[in-house]
C-alpha cells in the first residue's frame, strides 16, 4: 500500500486523483484549507486522512506532513496540485495580484516539498509530482503571470530531479492542457481588476475564449486521474508528462519554432564565445 499526499484535494484534479488512488488500494492524505470539504467530496475511508493545509503556510505544511507520518508511517507520492489561475495582461496584473499568485503556485509548492523531502530522503524512495500546465511550456497572451508561475514549477522540477535522483526519489512535472474541470470558474480562476482597452485584440480575445470553452474543454479529467495511476506505476517515470492532445500539439509547435529560430540565428548565437588571443 502506497501513501499519497495530495494538496488541493477537495475538488478538481486533486479529488479525482485521490479517488483513483483509493480505488487502487492505496492510502491518501487529502489536504484542503477546510478538511470537511474533502470528507464531503470523498466520504470517510479507513485509508483516507483529510487534513487542513493552506499551502501558503509552511507551518501548516509541516503539521499536515507530521499527521501523515503519524498515521501511515511514510509518504510515497507527493502531488503538488493546489493552485489557481490569473487571467489578465502582464501590465494589468498588479503587484499584489502577482505576489498572491506566486505565493500559492510557487512558494506554496516549495513549502510543501520542503516538508515532505526529509521523509523521502530517510526512506530513500518517493515520487514528487508537480502540476504545471501547457502554459508552463508555452506562453499565451492573457496567461502571462499565471504561466510564469508554471514556468517556475518546470524549472524547480527539472533541477530537483537532478538533486534527488541519487537518493532514489523521482520527480515528474505534469503539463495538463484544458480539461473539463472548474478551472475557468470563479472558484479557481482570478481575473485582474484592471482591464486596459489597448489589449482588447489580444488579451480580450483570450478572455472571450475562456468564457466560450468553459466546461467544453477537450480533456476528460477522469482519464487524467487514470494517467496518474499509470505514472506512479512506471518503473522509470518521465521528467515531463504532457496530458491532453492540445498540450502535445502546442509543445510540438513550440519545439519546431525554437528549432527554426535557432537555425536562423545560430551564427550570431555562437559568435559570442571567447576567442583566445583577442582583447
């Protein structure tokens, strides 16, 4: 029986992943700011521990991890799922809106990871899975600040994977596309207070598109939950796992563009190397 520790587990991806883990016979520590919302969503179960965790509090992270260790003795899989979106232009996003977003999506993830890692190091085993986004691989107008938090998650995950690999710990960053969850609802998506008319042709179109596709997205969240079971069962899990054909298409387009641009600018790019004998 493996032990999962899942943040933001009362709804959306977190709740579905928790359900899939329980169905697989594993134990789950399901966290949320209000643990009663976890119980209301998942019910009561001998292998389920619902506990309070506001990821912006590292003190609460250590308390929740301590409860998990006391109850189950170990943590095998950490799912850093808690987070929310911010829709608006870079210029429209205030310093306070930006800081709050990074506080949850980046600093919260780091705090929970720091709380769990000593136990995984002691075990010499574990799998840390960080939720990124297609927006963490390729930027979109209107999603710049949100995407910046997910670009940070990608960089953190890549470096962390190299740091903990000799300790028997795996790291995977998952990049979902648009799935039919409540991500585009007010419960999961904040919008900048400021709207600037000059961005109506770029960010304005993104706002309209988000409203149009809400609950009609291409991805099936229950299939995503099944993909997580396949991921944790893998002997050699990947560093990155894109989920959704829209993510795969976007990654392929960006990779092709980067390769084309690199070829066009290779001479300039390589011309800046130091040459011996020159002043």
